[in-house]
């Protein structure tokens, strides 16, 4: 008889390669990459990070991050995620989700949405402490 370890929690979620990763790595303009790959959490995360770094429109950064976050949730669910569990930073295709979540955390702080900032920050920490340390 084989017994599952019920205390171990869910297995890590490992996302597939992001379709926009190569274009972004090649230096393509992020808005053009989003148009070509609107399903890409990484492309939306890059747009959000850029908008937040410019500091000219935190609402736009928040909107980009929110789209990346929701695209990520869809992708996570399609790949076996059940609403919780590890999403390891060291698996590079997971970084689009983790970066979008970090950007949403920062954007929520920038617009004064404290409850969302705290919720997203905790979600990032729970998903990947390494990502939290690297991104926050």
C-alpha cells in the first residue's frame, strides 16, 4: 500500500516557457511584445516594472501589473496549481508570474492600496521566499 504525505503540501508549480521570453531577451520593445503575446505574464510584468520605474504614472504601472497577475493566475491553473503552494523562483519560466506579483505589490503601495499591497506581498512570500527577497 502506498501512502501520500498529507503534510508535505502541494508540489511546486513549474510553468512552461513564456512565449515572449525570447523577444524580450533580444531587446524587443515591451509594448510590441505584449501586442504579439498578450497572454504573456512576463511581458506585462516588464511593462509594469518600466512604468513604475519611470514614476510618472503609477496607475498605469498598476494596470499593467494587474493584467500580468491575472494572466499568471490563468496560466498557473492550467498547469495544475490549486490556489496555493510553491512557485519556485529558480524555475525561470515562473519568473513572469513572480515579477508581475511583485510589481502589483509595489504598484498597490504606490497608489495607497494598503490591503492589496499586504495581500500580494504575502502571496509572493508564500509562493517563493527567494522571489520575495530578489524582487522586493
